[in-house]
């Protein structure tokens, strides 16, 4: 079943009213990418394309001087399907960046200047391999651009209409209507169809329609797959090396997943002209960089929790000095000025709170601990600092209250899950999580010495001179 792609007519377009309406895509062939599984499938399909239709939609602005916050929707079209990506709910930003920055994949559309500028501004994406049909198909009329309506009339003998109501609708809405989805999908796919029709009907446009003629000879899909398969073991090796210098809460498999995205991106950006030695060096840099970017992104998501838990650390430290003993849960909550239920909720929320966060491993103010981990060089000072840390931690564990000590011992020493610990101690899994978070806060206070902003493994930072 197909739908009629209806857009608003303008008298200056000059399309004959008697032309039949352009038949658009069926809703069954439009995919709104909203899950990790759908994103992975879309990425697989799109990375295999040589050319695709491309467009974006943005929530309109109505006030003078009001800046657009778009794009809100990205549309990528193949011959048979169109994938819609809501930017506010983008499941795989790295995958989207890899597709749009891939030189070997030609992205075709109409009037793309603002689309490209917004992608650059909002998402930091420098789209490559982009062909604006408005310019290429305008012929000798250098001071004019050719729009989709004129192109559809010229190449298909059909009439393209747009609904102004849909054009100016809210593209930032979490729930897009079927009308919006069809409108957006057709915007991208009509460009792809015009591109193919233009190549067939006008051979003289062949060179222009291939995009940037200076692009290097690209690898075939088979060559790309072989490169990815051959270098996948390198990704695992880099991940395992990087993991040695990171907190145990960082999963090696997560590093590998980020590294594989970096590998795919490196292959996409490469050409046959790159030598094997150059590629090995380049790919190692891209893979390591992707892992570090993934770590920074993940760590950033926990900053609010860490900020709140460091308030807990300060309260525990101050109360411990004043009371001469480990403060109770209710006493910490009172010191923070929050009800016990709210304090316990904070502890529950911080179930992933680790003894050492990535920020704690910071070292010199002008360096990046993650970059240090990526390096094969081992700083002797860091080795000594870690040894001192382990010694201090051993003493702090013995000073924990009995229940907290039991949870920590079973969780880290025996490798039990929080559910298993709850069954052993006859308490809920949520309560185990709360006890764990409070124990970690006490351990951090004992090791850091009541200075929650100080790095565990680094000397006190010197103040910068004015």
C-alpha cells in the first residue's frame, strides 16, 4: 500500500496542475529507530549502502531572532526503506556519526546547507560525501536552485505537493504522527529516487552526480568486512590493556563494544591507498580513542550521584571526628538535612558508586588519567601510590560496621550478587545496595582523609599561579 506525498503548492514552482500526484513510501517501510536492536540493524543496513537519501527536520521557530534548536529528526533512505532517528532520543550517536561522516557513502538531498550546519552545531557531526541535488541539477541557472518539486516533475512527470501544516509541525514531539513520519520519510527517499533517475536520463551529469571527484578509491564492502574481522582481536587486546588501569566497575566488554565502533569508523574512513602499516597505526589510535570517549561519556552520566555522595562523605568524616565512632545512618541523614527515607533513596540510586571514580584517578591537573591508562608506560610513582592505597584500604575495611563489612566481603571477596547477599543476610536486595553505597562512602573517607575533591592516587594539586 502506498500513500500520496502531499505538500503545499507554490505558484512560482510552475508545476502543471494536471500531472498525477507523486506516489510516496508506505508507512510499513518507514522505521522509527527507538531501541538498541533497531539501531544496530539500521547501522548494519546503512553502512552497506553506496548511496542513500538524506534529510533532517527541525522544530520551526516563529519569533524574530529565535534560534533553531534542530535538527530534531534525521532521515536516511535506502531504495526500499527509510530510517527515522529522533535526535533527542538517539540510541547510538557514535553510529550516526560514523554513517554521516563516511566518505564512501554518498548522501543525497535537496537544500542541505542548513541541515549540515545544524548537525555540526548540535551534534558535532561533519557530514562527508554529501551531494546537494539542488545545485547539481540546476543546469545553466547558476543563480537559482532546483527544488524537489521541479525535479519530480522533470524526471517522473508527477506532481509533488507539501502540506504546510506538516512542514511547520512540532518535529521535537516525542510521539510523531503517521503524517509526520510519511512526510519526513518521503523527503529523504524522493531525493534518492531523483538521483538515480537523473543518472539514467542524463549521462552528462554522471561525473557531477558521483559527488566529490577527489575522493580516494574506496574499499568494497567485502574488503571492509575482511579488515574488520582481521583487526577485531586488536580491539580486545587494547581493551584488556586499558582495563588494567581502570576501576573494576568498568566492564572490559563495554570497552570492546566502543572499540569495535571505532574500528568500523576507521575502516569507513580509509581507502585502498592507505598502506597496511599506516592503517595499523591509525586503527589503534581510533579504537583507543573510541574507548576513551565511551568512558568519558559513561562517567559523565554519574557525576550528579558522585556529587551527592561526596556530600555524604563529608558528613561521615565530620560526624566521625565529633562522635569518636562511625556515625549511624540516621545521624548522617540529619547532618545532610534530609529525611532518612530520602537519604536511603540516595544510597539506592548510587548503587553503582565505586571506591575510585574516573575523576579520582586524575593525577596532574594538566593530564588525563584515561590517556595515561592508554599508554604502555608505567609511572613508578603511580605504582607506589597504588600500593599505598591498597594498604590504607585494608585498614579501612576492618573498621567498617559489621553489616557493611559483611556486604563488602561477600560482594567483592566472594563475588556474590546483591540478591544473593540479601538472601544470606535476610534483607532486601535494595537494602543491600544502600548498605554497599554507605560502606563505599566510609571507605573513601578513610582512604582520602576527608578531602572528597582530592584524588586517591595523585598528590595534592598545586594552585595555579595567577
